[in-house]
C-alpha cells in the first residue's frame, strides 16, 4: 500500500476477536503462557507489547524497512544507535546538530570510548576527510540540521559511507518518512524524535529507530530489550493515532511556514533567514530534489540579544517553548534552550549565535502568525 493508506489505517485490523478498528491499549506487564514451552508471542512488555508492536510494524511499513523499534524518547533512540558501536570507533557527525544529541555523545559516548568528529555534512569533501580515518565506522546526519536547516545530499553521503563500510544514520525528525525516506537514498537507519512531527500534538515523548536490514533491526531490538528504554502502550497508542493525520498536518505546516518565511524575507530587522522552502535558501534545490517537502521550521537572526528578548516577550500567538512539530506555533532561543550544552566557541563558529531564533510553525491561521510576528518585531 501507498504512504497515505498505511498511515490512515495505522494499527487497524489488530483485533480479530472483536473487529475493533482502533488498536487496543494493552497495559499488561506480563502475559500468561498456554503451557510449558508455549507462548502467545508475548511474554513480558519490555520485550514486546501488542500496542507497541502495532506501532513498530506501521513505522517499518512506512519506510519499507526490515524493522522498527519505539523508544521512550528521541534521545533514548539515539542512545540505542550509539550502542551499535565499539570502543575506538569514530563517528562523523553533523556539526550544527541538536544540542541534546551533542550532550549525549560528548558526556556519555566518549566515556564508552567513541570518537565523534563534527563536520559540515553538506560538504562532501569534509565528510570524506572525516571518514578517511582508519577507525571511522559511522556517519550521523541530520536533515535538515537543527537549527540552521542545512540540507545534505543523502545519496552522495551514502556512497561515501559504503566506500568506508560505515553505518549511515539519518535523523529525519524534521521531515519524517511521510516526506522523505532516508533508506531509499542508501541510509542504514532512520532515526526520530517521535515527540515532534510524528506525534504532532505536544502530548507525548517518544523516539523511533527504523532499520534497513534484518540484522540491524535485530541488534536494535536486542538493545531495546536489554537496556529497557521502551515506549509504553498508552504512548504507543497516542502515536498510532497521530500518524493517521501526518500527511495532512505536514502539508499545513509547510504552507504556513512558507507564508511566514515570505513575510520575514527582506524584513529590515531580520538577517540570515533560513527556510529551505524559499528558492533563495542554499538548501532549496537539494531538498526539492530529495523530497519536495520543506517542513515547518524556520530560523533567523535579529540585530542583538536584546532584540531577541523583546521578541520573546512580545509574541502573543507564538508560544515561547523549546519543542517543535506540533499544532501550536513555538518560538525557541537555541542559545539558552536546545543548544546550551554546545561549547560557546563551537556555537559561534558554526552560526549558533546569541541572536538566533528558531520558529516551529503550527497549524494556526497563517495571517495570525504573520500579524503576531509583525507586531513583535515592531515592539
């Protein structure tokens, strides 16, 4: 079945006894065995749960993957992928990445003996140089990057990773598989903070790892069971419910984001505007070629930190909060919220300045969003 059908019927046909269309929430921790050496297919909910299984099967089908695993958060999903590597391995990583992932790599990955090498993953030469190290075993890419919205060439990076026999992991949180399927471009793993667009309602925390091969899917499932950072049955059900409207939501997010970006483009108080949906954006052609969907996140700079503070205090429709991808439009100050753990010198070098603002565009009337920003920028 095609994408929209898979999502519209996410979890359906799961109850042959009653014919219930909506999958049931199964909060049971344990499952009775019919007899010695016999199983219903479920033994203990950390290992497998019917509601979580319905979600994982939907995510795998959506990407044409061998398997998927749902976790208690996006960072738990990243942590599981990190455990695929061994002490001494080097991983080439997107330099302008989510601050929580950076913190996980630096505070915990390095204690595991892993070496992280941060490069501009839109620069194939820089990636090739990073992968040339004898111990390079992985390439971790965000598309687009958070919050600078740079767009990498996934097929080109996949070719480089194959040459080095390195694992290509793509954090596809901002676009989702409803817009872009990294596995189609040669990625080994698609990774998600499902809290964001997959969930889409600011009412759950979740993560997901989708694996191209059965061998990788089995390794991730083993880590999921052994480490135990699973997604609970209620959150699994909420996420299944949210997936049903994902394509519709993405279309509205993008339409609203384009309207806001057009307003901001050329605004006298705005500089370094980044939104791949604008033809003027450096990542426009690359994302148009790979997806044709540009998402709902915008970033830009104001003239000073004081101007940022006044903007945050003046908005009335936008909410000052540090997530993204939900129905409500949010404004985030990466310096003190999502990227505070990145070294200040690194932040300044790559453009994560004290003047940078990130917008997550929701599903409101676009005229209200533009009017709100117009008034706040005048304040």
